[in-house]
C-alpha cells in the first residue's frame, strides 16, 4: 500500500455551490470535516480551489469581455472561495492559511511562496491556494498540478461529481465503464476530459499521479483511499 506524507486536493468552485448558494456553508463544512480526517491520519494537505461557481474567464469572454480581464475576474472568484473555506476551517479549529498566486495585500491573504508553503505544511498548517497559477489563460487544474509540484506533494486528488474516470460520460451513457487506473497518454488519446492538456503535460513531465474521486457523496472516500482502498481512478505515467 502506498503511504502519503503530503497531498494536494483540487476542489472545483462548482463543488462548493448549491441551488441557492454560490458558496454553500454546508458544503464548506463538509470539506472541513474531510480535511480534519486527513489531518487525523497525520497527512499534510494543501488545497487548490477553483472559481467556476462564480466566474470563468471563457464565459465572460463569450459576452464580449477581454479574455485577460475575464481571467483576472475568474482568479478573484477563486480568492472568494478560498476565504470562505479558510473561515470555515478556522471556526472548526483547523490551523489554515490562504496563499494567493498574485499579490492581494491588505491582510486578506499571503502571497504564495514555495519555501514558506512547505514549512507551513510541515508544521501541520492546512494551506488553501487561490488565484490559480496567478496568470490568465490557465485553469485551476493546471494551478493545482503546479502547486502540487512546488509543495512536493506525493499525489494530486481531484474531487469531481463522479466517482472516477469513465470510458464515456456515465450520466449520458449508461454503458460507460470506470477505469481503476490509466495512463496520461491514454487519457489524452481518448480525449477523457479529466483535466486540461497543460495540467496533464505537467503531471507527465514531473511524474506526479492524479487520483480522480467523488468527494461529497461520501465524506469518508478520501480517507478510505488514503488508507489503501481502491476507490476512484488513478492516472499515472
Ligand atoms: N484562472 C486563470 N488562471 C489560472 C486559474 C484560473 O485565469 O491559473 C481563471 C479562469 O478564468 C478560470 C477561472 O479563473 O475560468 C476559474 O477557474 P476554473 O475555471 O479552473 O475553476 P473551476 O472549474 O475549478 O471551478
């Protein structure tokens, strides 16, 4: 069984939302419980949060906005999600901190620094990374892989709505079957939309595995995977 010392968890913005709330406090509470159970296993955790529940640069561009500006707005959306998560964590007694990919200042959060991040994680602080890579034209998936490499995470966990990677969209195609594992090359060749190509390219080059799983249906799934159960799908070289 593989043991993990430090993990990077990617949570999309959409995962934090519900029908009535773009940031649902019940969901941030669930995430907080999941994080607590990771810490209880003596595993360090960094989180990259998306912003798609609030704004995405590509969608804003479709309504006429300059793409770079749209992406700046998208990255600011990730900051809001990170602040909400951090607030929930801290109210639950978790020692956590937000680090941003671009400078925000004003005591809102800290700037990302890879040495500082590794030190804080070693001291059992949970870090929430926002603003993706800090640059337009990227996604928070790429940001997650980048931060995963920078903090020397053992693996990247990508939380999605489905419980792994399927041969086709399991909601549209009931015949779709789930992969236990597959390679980055297979995922790219079969156009399985798990992550964008830039994110895959980084994973491949830096040899860092991704585990795709469903986080919110069963709050114990991540813990079970960390304890060696084969849930979700592993994408690796
Ligand atoms: N974004 C960006 N650079 C990054 C990461 C994100 O410009 O490195 C912007 C981009 O507009 C993106 C938005 O932030 O659409 C929100 O991120 P993403 O769509 O990845 O969020 P998720 O789908 O995970 O909720």
